C-alpha cells in the first residue's frame, strides 16, 4: 500500500500535462500597468515588463494597445 502512495504526487503532476496540445501563449497576457505604477516601479521591474510584452508581441502576436 505504501509504495502506491509514493506514486500519487507523480499522478497529480502528470494530470496537468495530459490532454490536448495547447498554444504556449495560453494563459499569458500583456502587462499593462497604470502610469502611477510605472512611476513607482524600479528600473529593473520596468525592464522586465517591457521584455515580457516584447516577447509576447514576437511569439504570441500581441498587439500594442490602441494599434
């Protein structure tokens, strides 16, 4: 019985993987902070947001807001 309990975490982990193939962009969206958020953010955070959004534009086909 105990050896079967060891497989429960593996079963739970594989349950998320099974099923139809999905787009790697599923579940991801552009980050659009408000102007007040940007003014309070560190340069590192702003750079990370820009990199995230640029990656989404290239790989997922995200459009710039208003375009």
